[in-house]
C-alpha cells in the first residue's frame, strides 16, 4: 500500500524546496512553464532556433515574453519581483535570457520498465529530433553501476522501432553519451544532493529544467519526491515529476498519497502517467467522434445499445505474481486503463482542447457514474491446463504468489452513467490474464434497425444484424465498422462486411510507442493525457466499495483454464444486461 512516511503527516513540517513554493506568491495566471513547441506533432523536427531556445509559455499554453521564472526560485536567493507588461506578461531584460536544457532523471533505472520502455522512448524521441539540443539523461537507483555499465545495459533495448533506419548506430552512440548514472538510496537527501551536483555540472551556463520519472514502487514515491524537492530541484527552471501507477490501492490510500505528494509538489508539477492514454487509437478517439458528423449524432443512448472495453493477455503473471497479488486485475487494469478510456469515450464536447477543459469533462463523467456493485461483477482466476502436450501453470503455481490466494486474474463488470446522454446504456468491461488471445479494444454495438425489412434473411438472431464500431488498440491498430451487405449474385443473401481502416496498411509511418508521446508531453508541460487528482479521487470512489466487499467477504474467483476465453460467469453477466461479448463472434 502506498503510505506516507512519518515526516509527511506532520503538520509542523517546514522546508523551502528550491523549486516548488515561489509560484504560490504569484497570481495563478502568471505561473509560467518553460516549453518548446515542435513545429508538428506528427513530425518532430523543430527549427534550429527552437532546438536552441525553448519557447516560453504560461500554464495555459500562451507565450510569455521572457525567460521562465521556473516552478519556483531557489530558497537561498531572494525572489525578484516580476516585471509586468501592460497585458500582464512577465518581462526580463535581454541579458537575462539564456539557453535552456533538460535533465531527465529516471529513478529506478535498473528496473524492467526503465530498460524496456523509458530509455527506448527517450532514444526514439532523440532520433526523431523531438528532444532539445541540450539535454542529459541520468539513471538513479540503488544498484552500483558506472556510466558505461548503464550505457551497455540500455543499449540492448534501444532498437525500439527505428532499427531499420540509416545511421541508427551513430545516433545511438550520440544518445548514449548523454546518459549517466548515479547510485543512491531513495530516501537519502545526501545522495540526492550529490545527484544535484552532477546535474548542475552538466547544466552549466544554461537555464536548467528537470524532469524526474519515478519508475519505482509506490511505497517510496514520497521519499523520492521529498529528497528531490529539497535537494535536487532546479534552482531557476521548472521541475516536474512523472509518477507511474499504481496510485494507491483504494480511495483512502490514494488520497493519502496525493496529500503527501502535494506537501512537496504543486498539482501542475505532478504528471500521473497511464500509458494507455498515449496509445494512437485512444488519441484518435476524440478526433473520430468530434470531427466526423457521421458519428457525433449517433453517440448517445438513442442509437448505442452497449459499449464494451475489452483487455486480454495470452500469458499469466510469469514471475510478477508478488506484485500482481497485491493489486489484482481490477486495480491493475480496470480502475485505470479501461476507466480512463471510458471517460474519453463518454465525455461531452469540451470547450477547447486545453488540458483542463478535457479533464473537466472526464471528471463529470466519473461523477455521473454509479459505484460498481458486486451483483454486476464476475471475477475469475486461471488454473493449470494442458494443451497440445504442453502444460500451463495455474496462478497459484507461481512461487511468488501466496498459496490459496483469492486475487482475481480476470474480472468483468457492468457500469452505468446516469446522465441524459447515456442513461440506461450498459458499459461493460472485461479484463483478464492467461486468456486465448491478446487484444485491447473498444466495441460499440448499435441498436437494431426498427422494423428491419431483412429480418428473415438474418433469422431469429438479430444480434448478427447489429452494426458494430470496433476500435482496436492492440495489436495491429485498426478502426472498422461492421455493416450488413448484399452478397453479389442473383439471390438476396446478406452477410456482415467491414469498412476497415487498418493502420499498417493505410499509414507507412511507424506508430510511436505510448511512452514517447507521454514523455514529450511532460517535457512540454502538457497535462491533457495525465490524470488530475480530483479525477483520481472520483475513479477510486467507483471501485473502492467493490474491492472492500470482495476482500472482506473473501469472494472466491471462478476458475478458468489457462488459454481459455475466461470464466462462464462473464457470459451470464453480459446476458443479464442483454449483451453479447463482441470478441466472441466467429468473424473476430
């Protein structure tokens, strides 16, 4: 469980972190963010001028006329009174302007996430010229390691999606020379002071901006943030922190974690990452809906019968059982990944595309939803299975999983949004491990055609005649619409056909990894794809009563064979709400 250490809960704690408090002395509209703005989202090749000097913008994205004040100023030097122009912009003399640099510190650099995702994403951004001219990457962990050992370790994962490009090896060498390592304890202010000295040495003569990525267990989030804020934050630029999930285990622990983090960070400095929000199809969801007249009028209870959010993996915990058993599939997948996608799907049209306008609409959706109840949930756990002469282990066969564990590896749930647009429409979620296939998708099943002239051609199963919009997040990103169509010939024979946008066929460009987009957004100060604290509170409020009931009543999960379609209870749940799971049809 994510807990605050003793110093967090003390109301008498006083400190002057070097980069987090000055902004509170300014009017809210004057809090600046130093940002650079690539000329194109799809082509990160900024001009040489932009590579050398970040464009200065406030927290609402509008340009400032001068150098950033940072998220705060050093506690060791007196704060200068800001000079304001007639329009309220901050002004500085030409002599105060300087080139900017970014220092990216990956805390937990020896872990799998850092090696497999974060460093490759940073390299891909560097390869695409999306990083500024001046940057450094530091790995921080308890393991003893030299700079060269870190470079050798991460070089094995830097093939990423660009291994077939020309000059990749040259770019790789250039990137690796920007990577350094510092060994230290996560709760040691002294070790973070030493890190600060190394960062300052690399930043010499430039406006320093610092990004910390916490690729560590949640129980040490607060220790790291405390040490980083007090000893290793930027003295004159911005400082931001990316927090990797899970954000607590329930509403209480999540709220306590947020309260602790906010003793050292302002909300604008916290970037709670959910990598599913960076996936290409999720990014395209609002474009599909709000820029196509053919879809927007249909996006309501009048035409949509149900919506399904499906996540399945064809492998089990495989050595991660110790971590997984503490959370389970509901916390690990449903409460964050799938619920976040649901809010983007169901939200009303935001006033603008600004981060706060979008996040406001997502919170409205969450606050309109009923808490999930046990009667609308099925849980399962995979058991051992032998197929084709090969044996597959049960969840409890994992040596890191406690014997007799009741932690679900599968869950299906029906959720409801009690507002005018979605009243009565079931939103079904299904997530599981060790299933028959790997997929993540959104399926929108439309209502039956009233008085269908061709019902005889479909027989009694009108479900086969239902139009369905499918957005496949992975694998093989695609958007396709299932329609009824006449088979060519003299007779009147109908079948279901797909209007299919398969990304790899339509677009030759490689699709960026979700972490690339989210890291770039964090460096630019863009919060649109990150989770706000009130959004997190509302999400936990929906699932916490269910999670407590499952644990207090010790509900035994239904067992299902490794590699199957999951427990039978999921089908009963769907039938209860007059729904058929779309991923079980023969044409899928």
